[in-house]
C-alpha cells in the first residue's frame, strides 16, 4: 500500500538512476563553476602583485622575472594554456595576452599556439570517449544547444568548422568538444586545429596587446 506508483513497463530503478545522473551533473557543474571563480580570483591577485612590482608595466622587469623563473616559467604556462581549453578556468584571452606579455611576441605566440592546440585535441578526445554528459557539465544549456544545432545543420562540417576556428568568431573550446560528438575523424580535426589556429591566435594576441598598450598609455605609463 505504501509503494510508489510508476509508469507501466518502466524498471523500478529508472527514476532514481535518472535523478542521480542529474544530481551528479549539477554537482560537477557547480564544482567547475567554483574552480573558474577561484581561477579568476587567483589571476586578479597575481595581476595586482605583478602590477605593484612593475612586471606588467616595464619590459625590463618582465624580462628579469621570466629569466628568474628559468625552465619552469614557460613550461607551466604551456600546461596552463592547454588546461584552460579543457577546463575553462579563465577566459582564453587572458592567457593569450599573458603569453605575449611574459614571453614576448614570437615565443609567446608559439607557446599559445602549442598549448591551445594540445588542449583542443584533448577536449576532442574527451568528448569522443565520454559523450555529451561531459558537455552538459562544462557549458550552459543555452550555449550548448545553440552551437550544437549550428554544427548539426552544416552539410560540410569540416569546412564550416575550419572557418569558425580560423576566424575567432566562436567559443573554440565548445566547438572542440562538440566536434568530438560528431562523425568528424580525428585526423581531419587535427588538421583543422593545427592549420587554422595560428591565424586566430596571432590576430587575437595582437588585438589584446594593442588594447593593453593603449590602456597603459592612457595611464601615462608608456607602451610595452
């Protein structure tokens, strides 16, 4: 008499399992949100610290800081750049600008390029092996639905994906995850990422560096 009613033909464990999955997704999404907030707070603290010591306003101070870091400075930046594609800890523009400012134009571009491409390949593989539940944990439902519909409606998916990656007009991390859920082959995706990313990274970095230099000029601190 006290048993709960369920739909005919539905296994008794279906509803609890479905509710459990939703709870796990919500818990994972909250954890990632807190991680992102923590990452932004750490970036803000480091930015204030670097500003006070002149690292962000003096090319010589920045060069000295990089030299003191030795091998670990560029290596840690490379890892961070890859991780921020897989797990959106902080906006990609911040890390791209940091790479150019800290490592210089050419070396910064190279480390941005390698880190972002490696992270993009990892995101593709994660989505290919674990499917859409991962995407629902990482991205907002509205954003995921909009770009998912866009990708599914494209007849020549590889061409449209290459255009979207070549021009910085869409959230690349989301596109990499979504590509992993499609029939696009690993080889085609790898070719698109490694061949189309350089232009978008260079354009993005130049734009951010230009804006940062003008920002410093407005503060009468001079260009980098």
